[in-house]
């Protein structure tokens, strides 16, 4: 291995102090595999001064991504990628990480990293048991496979999980890539990831469902229509939390919500709208945006239509 733990402390100190000089110690990186995440994180490590020397890529899409983002990498089998690397970046689907790691050769002193948001370092245990330093590093970012993915990593938070020494190395790598370290305990990784999925993936579903409803009534470009409203709502939520809530639920406007449910009856989103409106009402009540007296009629409207009355 070309660097030592002391080198990584030096890297971290330089990043914290804003020093521009790069440390002499650079790592040979192996990427398993060059999918949407692995290719971009590999490119970020290259931009930070490391060398991606090898990558595995089976599909034509992966080979094209490797050629675009990792031009200096030799395309090899996963075992050969590992053999060539000081730092092994495992970027395969979550369920494949543990069995894959268990099947690969490990050189004591290597650094092994995976990029799963939901998993901690337990998935890398075979590598740790064989003498590698292991750390889970997951950027809080979605990857689309487009060129802008790399630039979007600037300033992104990364969940770091590992033992003390590994956390230092993980923090140094994240800072080098222009990210912000966020330490997450092993036991909290699934909850951490669930929160991000709830926000990002479900937001995508909500927006696309809304676009479908507008398209169904003849709106030619629903994305353009919604963009200012949705962008402002997201910005307000991130800046001001529950205090930014507006709309009929926050006003206790049961009549409007009832008309919404009537209009949506029979659509794919009718029950989703009901469930989200109930959750919005709960948050509005808890934050004081909705008064209890105004909530009573609203919650009656939002009760499930098949729910039996309690005698």
C-alpha cells in the first residue's frame, strides 16, 4: 500500500485547514463495479488525485461509463480488480455486497469501501477479518447515469460508518472529494437510508403522479406548470420546516379536501392522497399550524371510507 494511516491524518488536516497542496500519498483504486455510482465515485476519487487503475464492467452501459469516467482504468474481473488496488470500491446492489466480498481475495492493509446507504460495515466483515480497513461511505445523492452526476457530488453529505481508524480514513476521502462527512452508527444505517428514500424516491413518485393527473385533464406540459410551485415548496420545507406549510389541510378546509377526494375517486392516487393528507394534518396539528377545532371535520373527511363506525 502506498500510504499509511498517518498520511490520511495529514490529508484530513490539510482539507480542514483549506490547504491546497496535495499530500504525496495517492491510492491505486479498484472499482467493483462501474455502474452509475461506482463510475462517478471513481471519477471523484480521480479528481481528488487518486488513480483508478482497474474496474469491472460487464454490460455495454458499464463499459461506456468506465470509458467516460474512468479512462485510465483497465477492465478486469472483480478478483483481478481487487488484486490491483490499494483501495477497493465496492459499488454493487446492496444484497450482492456481502456474498461478493466473501468471494474475493483480500490483501491485508487494503482499504475496502462500499457505497450502500442502507448497509454499514458488517457487509464488509470478510474483508475486515482478512486484515483490511473497512468503511461504509454513501453519498446523499441520486445517480442518473448522466454527466452532471459528478458535479452534483460537490458539497454533498456522505454517511460514514466504521471503527475509529476507518472513520478517519472515510472522512479524509469524503473531504478530498469535496463532500461533507456525516457519521452514522451501524445500527442506524437502515433508518438513515429509509429517511432519504422517503424524501427523494417518494418525492419523485408524488411529482410524477401529479403530472399524470394534470396530463389527464389536458395540461400539455405539466412539468413546466408545476416546476415553480414544487421548487418553491421544497425550498421552503428545507429552509423553514413545518412553518412553511400552506394549503387546505393547514387551513382545516374540509370542504376542499372532500372535493379533492371526490375528483380523485377511482384514480391510482386516491388512497395515497388520503394517507398523505392525514399525515400532513398530523404534522400541522403537532406544529400548531392547524388548530384542533379546525381539524375535527378535516379528519372525518380523511377517515378511510370503508372504516366502520365505532359504536
